C-alpha cells in the first residue's frame, strides 16, 4: 500500500509509536499469529487526550505501515484524515481496557489456533512449562458472550481482567496488556508459546508433570532477571533487526 508519509506531520513521539506499532503488526504476521484482517493491536498516544493508534481495517497485517495506522479517540472515531476505514466493533475490547488501565500503553489480541484451542479447555492454562509460569503469575479469564461488540460487556471484561496482563478470552483467543508495545508483544510471545507447548504435550497422551506452585509465586523476579529489568525493551531491538532483514516497508 502506498500511503504518503506522515512523519513530517506528527510529533516525534507519535512517529516512534507508529513505527513500533507497525512493527508489532508485521511481527504478528511474521510469527503466524494473524487472522486475515481480523483482530487488532492498539496503542495509546502519550498525552491527556486519550487518543490511540489502530490498524486500518481491511489491510493484512503484513501490509500495515507507520503512516497507514489510523488515529482514533476512545470511541474509535477517526481523528485524522485517512483513506482507510476503522472497525469500531473491533475496538470494543481495547477501549474497555484502555479506559480503566492507565498502564495499558498497548493491548494486543489474537485468534491463533493454539490460543483458541487452550481457551476452550475447561482447565485453561496448565502449569506444565517454564513459559506457563510467567503467564500464570498474571493471568485472568473472561467468559465468552458472543462476538465482542456490545457496550454492556465492557464492565464484566474490565472486572475479569483486573490488574492482570494476560487475559484468556474463553472460546475466543488471547489478549495481552503492556506498558509499551514491546511489553505487550513479549507477553503475547510467551502466551502463544505456552498454548502451543500445552497442546503439544497433551497430544503425546502421557501423564503431565506440573510445576510446583511455589515456583509460580516467584516468577516475577525471575522475569526481571531474564530481561535485566527491561521487560520487552530487552528483546525489541533484536525483533526490529529480524523484521528489517525481511522487509523495511513497514517504516514508510
């Protein structure tokens, strides 16, 4: 898609956010987590206005660029001139979370086979892998109420999520919250890996060994040690290099 560059027309802070969000969309596509044009990643633009960036509805995730991202308000009304439509229904879950979580700089939602598969299991995420311990330390569940576009579902979703950063949407998919785009992406990488590992372990048919619950309780400290206290920022530069080796078009 040839979209005129917005770099000269937005603040340096917004442009960097656009670059990071476009990279996140491309990386989701690269890792095989996209669902055609469906699902969304939203990012809050710094400032008191509570404005957000979201994907232009109808573009594949590997087509999205920094300039094609659409600026919207809390109700998903377009705030900038864009030839692309937005999907207010798709923003329902995101707006609900952004409204009550000031720390939610980014909300990332997927419909992967592994994620939906585990979300349909009554026990949900099992403590059977190192990856699962990071998820279980901050995991919430939200029951399926049909396609999530009704305003009356928002309070229940907000209450179910609480202060957690991993949300399993029953029979629907996975969602992560992060202070930054990098944090939300790293959380989703761990969440998706957890689900893939669980399905692989279950497919073997043997009895599963569960992790000691005390280990889960201390996992927050372990994560800080693993990333030097930087969270997603520790791996984000490497992910950007990986993406640039494939295609730099997302930077436009």
